[in-house]
């Protein structure tokens, strides 16, 4: 059996705590809003993080990777 997949992930405005927010839509028809806390990084730094969430609709675990870059100060 082939597992479920994400149709799309799109960024949303930050939440009231300043966390990054994303809308993830599973091909089972369930939308999940992810709130991700990203700690400040030194200027010019690049950071990668992996995470997962479980869809409430089909209980599939979806993995994702975030790459964050901070702007170098001039």
C-alpha cells in the first residue's frame, strides 16, 4: 500500500507569539496548521531542522525539513 502524502505546504503569517506558521494539506483532505518556534541565529548563519507531524485525518506521519537563513548585517 502506498502511504499518504502532502498536497502542499504554504507559509502563513507568524502567530501571536512570533512563531513561524505553515498550512499543510494532506491528500486525505485534512488541513493542519503547524506552529514552529525558530530561535534567533547569528547574522549570516544558515540552519537546518527536520521534524514530523501526524495527520489527524489519516494518522500518517509527514516529515519536513526547514532551512532558515539570517540576513548578514551590513
